[in-house]
């Protein structure tokens, strides 16, 4: 059984619905042809059980079982509160 759970870090960009938030995860990768560092961005919907997130919070989310069609991550910690 695979017990390894992915951790993602990102900024809350949208507070949508009850117990849900959208975070923007940004990572830097090397372009295969031009050998430059480029930013890749992806949005994830995470589960916020206590509705404690607000816009611009920097959070850590952990992978979990599918909670809905697009929600596969759960809030782990809030690293810093947004302004």
C-alpha cells in the first residue's frame, strides 16, 4: 500500500462554496529546448473543513481520497495569513 502523500504549497486565489478554496501552485522547471527556468502554474481545489482560509493565504495541502469530482487535496497548515 502506498502511504506517500503529495504535499503542495500555494496561495489562495478563490474562496468558492462551503469548505472549499482554490489555490495556485507555482513551480519552476527547466525548459527542455531553451534551457531556461520557466514558471508552471496550476490551480487545485482543496478541502477546508473549518472554513478558516481567506484570500492570499499561503497554505500547505496534503493529498487525500477524492472528496468530489475535482477535490483531491485537504488543507494541512496555513503557513502565513494574507493581507
